[in-house]
C-alpha cells in the first residue's frame, strides 16, 4: 500500500496584475489558512518530506504549513518543477516515476490538476473542487508507484480550512 498526501496551495493574491502566474503570493486568507492547516495536520500525521511546486504561492503555503506544524520545519523539503502544472496527467507521470522505497508522498500543487488527480485515482470520490489550502489523503492499493491506475485509491481524508472553524 502507498499513501498520497495532496495539499492545494493556499488562497493566492491577485492584487498585482503585472506579476506572472509563478510569482503570485498569498492573500490575507491564504496567510491565515496555511498555518491553521499545518496545525491540524500535525495532529494526524508524522512529519514528512514535502514536494512542492516552485510557484511562489505553493512555496509560501509550505512555509505557512511549517509555521503551524513546527516539527515539519525540521524536515528537508523539495521544490519540484514538474509539480507546477494544472494537468493531472503531468502529476501521474511524475508519480509513476516515484521511488518505491517511499511508502508515501506529500505534494503541494495546483488545481485543476489536484482535483482531477483525486478523481482519477479514487473514482468514487468525485470531488467538484479541492479548495485552496485543502488537504486530501489517498490510500492506494498498489505496492509500486508505477502501478498507479484509475480507481486504485480510496479517499481516506478530506480536510478543508472551513472544517477548522
């Protein structure tokens, strides 16, 4: 069995129209939600390495999650160019090349790729949208990342910032 942890970046800022997509930061709500999600996840999970998109909003989300989950800050995380995508097929391609010594992977990325990935892996989940700063944990009925296929997962947990209110 493998486990896939997915976190959509927190709410991004749109107040600087001249910025490129990769450079957009977080809105005040994004800065508020990321540490709250970190604190909530710290009650459920052991610290683990996180693979994040290079987009500034994803990097700031990871920083915020670490603020709310201090033990996570001591773990080495990675920035992965392939995670800057809006296409679930790109994420599947990246996952298929995953190191099988890792029983779990934790990604911080973007929509619609993350929502589509959840729906592809866990066909019974049928999410309309993984909201900003929301977390999904999938239990995968595979022993190797290269064995991923449609419907091989079960949505084990869905946690949204609004669930913390």
